[in-house]
C-alpha cells in the first residue's frame, strides 16, 4: 500500500519549497505589518490575523537570499506550532501536492548551506527539486547565524 503525504508548495526567489499540510494553518495574501523594534533582521513584523498576533518571518532573509523588489508584496503561509502562530513570508503560493512519502530523498550534499539544516528532504518533480522544510527548525531563529 502506498503511503502519501500532502505538501503545500510555495516559491521563494525561484526555489520551490513545501511543508506538510498538517503544519499549515492557512495561506493568505499580504497583510500590513507592525515593525518590531530591536527584533532580528529575519522578523519582518507582526500581523493582526483576526485578533491573533502573528510573527512574520521573511524566508528570503532566513535563507540569505536577495531582498524582494519593493513593489512585490509577499504572501503568508501561516503555521501553528505549539507556542502560537507564525507566518512565513514567501513570494508566491503553489499547489497542494499529494506525493508518495517513500519518494522523499535526503537533501543533496550540494544544497546551499543556508538551506541545509532547515530541509527535511527533497522530492524530484519534472526537472525541479521540491525542498521540504522542517517547520520547527525553520521558525526557530536561534538556529540562524544570520540573526
């Protein structure tokens, strides 16, 4: 019997990333953010999501990628870890893919070191790699030396 997993996909600076659907609360368009004085550079700000305060982490900064063009508004992938919601700011939202869990491979050794510790594994899709993030490590900014 084939064991499948559903992956919510999104793009950041031309890279295709994904998270297991069970870690994703919702996907929403850009929301205005309140800046957080003295917060690490990777935190873009705070979002008021229907009365809930959500920290927004810019994945471009998290991965040391070039900044988004000023006119390009990010999308939010909202996660609900144990200690409250967190939003990952991404460039665009893809599809939810149902993939064979046994096809998940270890990240290649040639993967950019900025991604290495945050990737659970990869799926090979039609000439592209889908990088599956470890949700808890991605939102744990203490693991970053760019902070």
